[in-house]
């Protein structure tokens, strides 16, 4: 599975999520060790996280 990283690695200080991909530091650091099912679970949560990040920053 591909990574959701878009090379915009900035952590939101409030949520501690990456503003580029929506993952937490733990998810980013564990990505290569995760199973495909674990990655899919993370990927399924990213659109909502990113939407929340955008709405709290505006």
C-alpha cells in the first residue's frame, strides 16, 4: 500500500496530526511495520481528520 504522505510534514500543535497527511507521529513512525489491514484502517480515518484540521485552522 502506498503512503498518504504528500511531503508537507507539519504537525498541528493542537491535534498533533500531520497537516499534510493527517496521520499521528505514531502512525507515521509505524507505517512501514503496519499490516495492510492496519494501514487501510488509518487511511479510512484520514479524510475526516484532514477535514477537521482545515476547519479548525480557518
